[in-house]
C-alpha cells in the first residue's frame, strides 16, 4: 500500500481484505501445538515461517486447479509477504535489509511450493513429501520417523480436505 494511500485513506476497498480471513486461518493452523509437539517442527522463527509456508502452499496448490483463482493466489501471496515484512520489522530488522530478506523468503517459498506440489501430486511417491519436509520444514533438525509421519499425515489430511472445497468457498 502506498504512502499516500495510507495517509489519505483508500478511495476503494483493498481487494486483498476479502482473503485476510483465509490467511488468518492458515496462520492459526500453523500455530497449532501438535506441529511443534508431536511433529517436532522447530519452535523457532524459521520453524514457524516453514509451517506457515507449508500450509499456505496447500491452499495455493488447491487454488491452482482453477485458473480463475489466479488473482486470489496473488493476493494471498501479497498478504503473506506483508506479514513476513511486518514480522521482520518487529524483530528489529532494519529497512535497508528487509527488502533483501523478503526477496530471499519469497524465493524460498517458491521452492517449497514447487516441492510440496510435486510431493502431493496424484500418484506421487509417499516418501517424496517426507523428503520435502526434511529438506524444508526441518532443515537442520532431525525428526524421528514418528514425528515426520505425524506432520506428513496431517498435511496430506488437510490437502485431502481442501481438494473438494470449491475455490470460491475458500476465498470468500
């Protein structure tokens, strides 16, 4: 949002606001304790970013099935970027560095989106999701098989729940 628009108020409603409840639900789901307890996702800034990224990826993968949802996907991604920007600033990252960090985070998110898309594709090898989670979600941590299975099973369950939901119902 531009400085002038913030100072003088929007002349029209921000179309992204319609998607904010969906994004807030993604973040709320990412904060569920079971990810960090049973799943051993690192309860760190990076771990929480990875969990939000994984869940946002599920929603975006679902929306990709309908080309008419391209704008909603773009808006959700913008909300995510704005949120990450605000989080970095809250942690004290200076203005000069925030843009670079956001660029890196967005690049990382794009890679994760592709990895999760491939891992969740119909007929994908079950271990493909586990491999993607080890590489991205856990990074330097080493989960047990049970912890990894918990996260993979929950992500697959959520993906299965999202699949039949009409995209318009998700985004409204």
